[in-house]
C-alpha cells in the first residue's frame, strides 16, 4: 500500500507541476460539453425549401403561409418548373420542395363538401413533396414535419367547415389521440444528448491520459528504472491509474453540474449510486489506457490505438443511433461495449431516477467487462515488465 501511495503521489505531483495541462484537463472538456450540448441535436431545423405553386389561389397562399410560419423551414423562393426545382436541389440550395397542382382549389372545395352522412365528398387533394434523400435521417424527419403541417392545415379547413354547420371534426373521427410524454415532456434533445457527451468526454480523458502517462515513462526511460526497484508492476499500474480515476470522478460531477445548472436537465438519481456506477465503468476506461500503453512504444502509437477503440465504442454505444436499429450481429457486438452500458445508466439516472434495482444488469455487464479489461491490462503489463 505504501508503494502504491508513492507512485500515486508522484503522478499527482507531475500533474500539479504542469499547470497549463491541468487547466486544459478540466476547462476544455467542460467547454466541449457546453458547445456540443447545443451543436449535437436530433432536431431538424431551418430546412431550406422551395415551392411550385401552379394554382396561385387564396387556398394555396393559406397553405404556404402555414409552412412559412414554422421555424422548422426556410423559404428559398418559387420555382417556375420541375427542372428548375431539380437544379436547386442538385446545387444544395434546397432539401425539400412543395408542389401545388393547378386544380388545388377546386378539388379542395369539392372535398370540403360534406355529404348528408357527414363524410367529405370527392377524392383527396394531391400535393407533391420532393425530398433530397442524401441524408436519409434528417430528410425523412423534415418530410415528416412538412407532412404534419399540411395535415394540420387540411384538418383545420375541414374543422372550420364543419363548425359552420354546427358540427365538430372530433365527432367524425373514429378515435382521437391523447399523448402523454414521460421523462422529457418538452422533447428537449439536449436532455438526451448531454449525458451521452459527458460519458464520451470522461472516457476520452481517463483512457488517453492513463495511456499517455505510462508511455511517457517509457519514452523517458524512467519506467525501466521503476521496474528495477522493489516496486511491483501492480503498484505501478494502480498508482498510475488512481490519479486519473480521481480526475474522472471530478469531471463527471463537473459535467453533472453543467447539465443541471446550465442546460436545466434534472438529475433524479442518487449521487452515491452514480459514484458507484462511475467507479465500475472506469475499470474499463482506465484498463483500455493501460492495455494500449503496454503494447505500444510511443505517444503517437498510443493515441492511434486508443482512438481506434474509442471510435468503435462510440459508434456502437447508441449515442447517435439506437442500438435497436442496428443489424442483429452488430447488436451482439455492443454487448462487449462498456460505453453503451454507462451511457444507458447515466441517461436513465438523469431523466428516470433509476437506481440499482433498475440498472443492476448494466452494472454487472460493466463490472464483467471492466474486470476482464483491467485484469488483462495488469497481466500483460506484468509479463512485459518481467
């Protein structure tokens, strides 16, 4: 224990002596969290669109006014032909387009005529939507937004006509939808993204710094000097990892403060339980740093190898895309990804107030992965230094 404390004290002293790096260690991740919390969003806003209005009637003007009043879309102008519309889309000037046919007003008026049975007459009014499908996710979302605006406008026209006759649209519908949103009632994307960003930043800091710490000793030739002393390899590993374990804990709670007081995200979980989950998770993140530093010789090699693992863990964590949307065999790979479990834990504790009774499976998975990774790192370091 005394030898472990000596190594840990030495590492703390090294960190303390490099004041510029110490400031960057805490300031930069927090700045990144605040910036990325706004930049990384699942919302689709300010989608540029254009219109071909072949009707030029009060009805089409009313419809276009409904679309233009939405902050989700930015009007880029009227096109005179479909070829011009295609040119604008090819140039990237627009991502979605609305085509109103010349008989829009006549068909709309016919459709709004209510039969004695209380049903609309005629066929539906065809309105075209062109979508740039390069970015399938955001384009599909923008199309859904536009379709919802058009549906709302058409329902409001029908509701007005029925109200003039003393009836209500609700009376004609077979059912109505009563929506209740749990955990994130305003559907704020930052409430979902910020905890995930915090997990990524903590993972990068702990794994990279731990790896760099050991590789730095290699490059300076001081690691060999430590190994010929009575200090055992296990003391070196634990002593090197402990300061960055403390730094990871501090960064987590700093991120928690920014999420709570800057972004207004409620934290409904228990702080001690969060500390326990974080300690279990950092067995993996610290182990990755130790494991990679053991097999490389230079800082550049360590950076490349750790970054390779982090990209793999990040993309398969459910941060950008839900794990359920991935192919079956890829979902199987995510079971060995500790970032996936800790991201799920942090999001659940923030918004749901989940505890150990809800997240014990994730805790056991992280513990199993952490023991394997950290144990392998210590064992390999011992063999390499033997």
